[in-house]
């Protein structure tokens, strides 16, 4: 009887363990606070949980799991299953997706940004490079063209950019450097303090980040039409964790991505609609750069930086020109349908 009861108890415990193991729980590493930039991740978690009746859930941590510049490293060692990062944080680790951060590519809206990002993420060489970090590209975090906020008198000419200390990463930093500015790549979370303390004069961000990280509260002016480019910030998953999902869970995840992106676009669109009222409310002057100055900026920063990028990437035995051509072709296609 004792043996029977012991066996029964063990069987019951085993069933409990099996039941517990059947539920999948992922940890997701992001940073800052919940904002327009993270809404697709929040929506993805919601959709996946709904589609699996709560059997596949995501715990989204805003800075509690890793620093933003270390998220890709965390993915590589399996410290968490999903993470968001920006290519400009460590371009040596994700060389190929930095094509999307080249200045003045000509992307006009978020839908086009999604199109070119998806095309690049689907490229075999790009996927192979990310696989070296045990990372699978899941979805982009589309952002509008960056513009800068600054203190003091507005800077409306390239000559006034000379010596300007600006928070700008990746290709954007290179672009501003071409016209005499001094870029620094402090993290988004450090930008407010850098501006407040005078470490930088200006900060380049998309609209949501100027709000979320408070730089708009330090600003006297904002450039409405500089539009030098943007940064590319993928959401990636650990390959081992992805492959361990059940077929149902993997389908729920994959099929939820387009829905999450659509939600993101709708949500971000609402922010863009009310941006002028935000500027007015905070007393920030909306500055327009002349077309002559913009043309001069593009001449100095666009083609030269793209050519140098291709040369550098090709020298490493990677398809630089192929990827740049892919971006241009996909962008042309997107503009033809938008």
C-alpha cells in the first residue's frame, strides 16, 4: 500500500511538473519606460497570450534585465529570450543592418521604414550575421526621421552646425560630423542629463524619444524638416528559445508580428498628429531649414558616407553594395504603392 501511495504521489507530482512545464514564459529586455517605441512589443505579448490561452506569456522588463547596449550580448548567452536594441549601439556586432542607418536614404514615412527593414532582415547574409549572436530578427521598431532639439538660438545653417555638440549615433553621427558638428553617442537614457549639464548642445531623436526622455523639456527649438535619417532598432529572439517553442506557440508568435506592427503604426501616427500642439504647449520654436542648406547637407553627407560604408563592408567580405541596392529597390517599390 505504501509503495502504491508513494507511486501515486510521485505520479501526481510528475503531472504537476509536466503541467507547469507546458506553460512557456519569456523574459523580454527593453529600456526606458513604456512608450510609442515599445508598443509593438507590448501588443505582441498581448496577442501571443490571447492566441495560446495564456500558455505563452512574456514578461517585459524596462531596464531590469540588462543595459540597452548589452541586450544583444544577453540574447547571445540566453540570459533572456527576447530583446530590443539599436544598431548604432554596437555597429561592429551588427554591421549589415547599419545600412538602414545611412543618412538621407529618402525614407518618407513609417510604412516605408517597415518595408525596407523587412527586406534587409530577410536577407540571408544579414540573418547569418545575427545568428552569430544566437539572435533571430523578429521585427523592426520603425521610427520617423530624426530631428534635433537645441538650446539657445536656432541653428538653421550648416555653418552654425560647426562645433555643435550633438547626441547622434551611427550614420547620423557621421552625417553631422561631415558638416563640422561633434557627435557623441550617449545612450537615450543619458541624453537629458547630457543636455542639462551642457555636455551636448543638441539631441537628435524621433518625436517619441524627445518626449519620453525629456529632451523636449530642455529645448528652445526643434528642426521640423532636417530629416537626416533614423536609427534602426530590431526586436530579436534567442534562436534556441524560438526553436524550443511548440508549433502552436511559434505560429502564434510569427502571425502576431504583422498585427503588432500595424498597432505600432497606428499608435505612433496619433503621436505625430499632435506633435505641433506639444511644441506649442512647451514653448518650443519650430524651425524650418532652407532647401539650399538641406541640399548642401545631403551633398556632403549622403553619397560619401554610403560609398564609404559599402567599401568598408565589402572589404570584410560582406555584401555591402547588394544591401544598399536592396534598400533603394525596396524603397522605390514602397513609394510606388504608398
